């Protein structure tokens, strides 16, 4: 008898205590459920921004990818983009230097910028200070350029081949998917007959 009473008391206590533990007010007095905000944490603007600026080097390489021109896409099996590197020839697609072309002479993965040959600006206060070198390269985002000629080596060719094979396999998978007609499925016919009998009132 005592065991039953104790179990009943524990059940009643847990019914009142668990909601109080799960729902806790935050600093602003709002009631939040423990664990309910964790799924939305990655969607927050500050979270994605911090992940971007604190990304490791191998992720920064992927982030600094540039689209390929139509000719290169056709040549390499529809590959759309690839991480930019020194030696690639690009054309600027946005900004003050739009439509200018040149070779990539530097990739700054710390600041997410690239430097293009021939795109420079005057250094502020250089002439007044009497300095001989008065021009500096203009930093450009990798997403604001289009690659027109690739600098190829064995690693680059392996990457392009792998990406082209992956795209071809995906296209083959999509083309192999076939959808059966609704009338050809026996379960669909049975469902239709059952539904018709219900509508007729004979079911």
C-alpha cells in the first residue's frame, strides 16, 4: 500500500516539476522551452556570420569559389564553379571595375579577397609623402568574377573530372526515375473503388 502511495505522489510531483524545469524565463522575462531553440540556432544571422568569419582554411577555399564561363562549362561537363587560385584568368562581373579582365595574382583567404593583375588604385597620401610606389591592388570578392581560363595542373584536372562525373551520375539518376500511372497501381484502384462505394452509400 505504501508503495502505491509513494508512486502516486512521485507521479504527481513529476507532473508539476517537469514543465517548470522545461519552461524557464530568459533575461527579458519571456518563457522559453529548453532545447526548443537549438534547431533554429544555425538559422540566426549572427551564427552564420560567425561561422563564416571563423571558418577553417579548407572551408575558406570552398567559399572562395568563382563561376566558370559558358565555354568552360561546356568543356568540363557542366561544372558550374570551382575554387579560384593564382594563375586563373577572370573577368569582373560587378562593381566599379566591371568587365575588366586579368590574371589572378593573389588570393587572400584570410580576408576573402583576390587580386587581379591590372586592377589597381592610387594609394592614399602616397604622392604627398614622396613615395615612389603609389598604386596598390584592388581587393575583389571571388563571387564577383567569372573564370574565363583555368590554370590547370594535375590536382585541378582531378577535381574537374570528379565534379563532372558527379554531375553526370546525378543526371543519370534523375533520368532513371519513373513515376507509375495512378491507374496502373492496384492499391490505387482499390482506393478508388472504396471511395466510390462510400460516396454511393453502399459501404
